């Protein structure tokens, strides 16, 4: 194997490794985003829950 072919293989393996690392980061970001969206959904409903709880407490 000549040096150019060897260097090309090394470069391609590095790119493959970089792509796998990027895919892992994307997966982590998607997971974090899903958790953020779930938290925002809960936060959006929180005022209604508090209002309902206060109403129940006042009625009792």
C-alpha cells in the first residue's frame, strides 16, 4: 500500500469517527430538547393546577 492510499484510509476513518461523534451529540441534543418540551408543557399547565388547588382549598 502506498502512502497516499494509507493517508486516505486514515483520513476516512477519522471522518467516520467524527460522524459517529456528531450523531451521538445530535442524539443527546434531541433527548434534552424532548425533556425541555415536556417541562414547558408542565409549566404551561401549572397556573391552572394552582388555580384549581386554591379554589378547592377555598371551597373546603
